[in-house]
C-alpha cells in the first residue's frame, strides 16, 4: 500500500474500533450519563405557567423534566430551576424573586429540607414567588415532606416544625 498502512494494520485498527465501540459503561445502569460519564437522573422542576396565572387557574406551576447529576439530584433540580425554562417551553416563566440561585443545606428532621436563597430575596409585592416553584420541585423527592426556605441571612418565618416555611422577604 502506498500510504504506509498495510492491510493487516487496517484490519487490526478496524477490529480495535469494533471491539471498543460498545464500551462506555455498565449496561445494567438505568441512569443516563452525560459526555464525561457522570450518571444522570430525570427530575421534575416546576415553572410558572403564565396562561394559568393570568386567569387565576391554580396550580400556577407546571412540571417539566430535566436530567441532573444523580449524585446530587436535589441540588441539580434547584440549579435546573434557576436555569429557567428551555426556549421551546413556551408559556412557562421562572419567577426568581430577586434570587440568583438556591443552595441545598440538607434534609433534616424526618424529611424537612432546608434551602437558602442566594443573591437576594424580594417578593416585589407579588403573592407568586420563587417559593411556588422551589417547594413542589423539592417535594418531588420521596424523602422530602416539608421545605424550609431561608433568606440570605439564613432566616425563615417558621424555622421549626413539620410544615413548609418561606422567608419574610417573600411575603407580599
């Protein structure tokens, strides 16, 4: 052959490519993985359905599915929420209430999860706030029974007990 490759070399390369084409992970893995091998899991995140909100038809939020890293699915769900709706998800909006993110502090007290808003917190006089999106997003996880949302100072209206709580800054 003129290009420096024998037919035997070409066959070896072809066999090598075929042998490794199916490699890439455990075939028994139910979760998908992203390009770097991180195991992913599908979660539901809730955005404001603008049409429902405009006519006062509760619930004002609608779930969409996102793939997030399985190892930290709750934080991944919060991050996906703050990334906002996809371009093709017309009619959905994200109400941030002045926050730029949310940090999962942990699940404590038999299913009560604590999450702290990052960057700011203000209702702007509205009764529809980021809480309407965060609470159902986190309650999609079986181990979560209540969500305690904290402001940037770590405060919430009802810090103890089994009920949901929002920070004072999200009151209208």
